[in-house]
C-alpha cells in the first residue's frame, strides 16, 4: 500500500516528521509531497524544503519526496498509484478542516481514502503558520536566533 502525505511544509517541523515516521510504519511506501499552497506565499523554495525533509527522513527507507506545483492532490495521488492520503490531526479544528479536504478529494477520486494520524501530545501545539510568525519576529528583532529552545516549537534545522 502507498500512502501520500501532501503539505506545504513551510517550515518543515517535528510534527510533520512525526506523522511521516508513523506512516512509514504502516505503509509499504510513503510519498511526501511538497505542494504549492495558493493561500500562502512560500518563504522557502521547494528545493530548500525538500533538502530539510530528506535530511530528516534519511533513515526511513520507504519514504520518497516529490513536488506537486499545479495538480490537484487527488489527481497527483492517482498518478502515483497512492491508495491513501495521510493527514495529521492536532485538535478538533484540524479534524473539521481535514474532513472537508477528504470529502473534496473523494469527489475527485472516489477510491482515494484518507488516513488520519493524531499528533502526540507535546507536538499538538506545533503549527507551521505560528512557527513562521515566530521565526519572522525573531529574525527581525533578534538577528540570527531561530526557534529551537522549546521541544514543542522545533523547526527541523538539518
């Protein structure tokens, strides 16, 4: 079985890595797909994000990293023979949003199901958007310092 984990991963953080690690135990192959989020302006290039993800997942032999710049997620999954989409859930707000996404993907590709992984408790507070805001603030106000002092706020920096 092939699972596909799409996301902008901007920035890639420990919450994302944890979902990939969990999925790698369940699926024969995990496709981590770096996507373009039309509602966000990316801070990091696709290449930068891929380098970070590859470094963090180098010990997971069944993980492959791909780029999807312009295809619908369900169509992209079908083109790579993915059986399931992989999504992470931190709270009830995530669940409501993710169910809507899953329903939309089902309309496009009826055989494509979504598997949800619940983030472990310490990482439930991690949000790429919040981390991005913190990183921008720190860069602007404390030159050279990144988020790395709290375990629930770590950005992958390899």
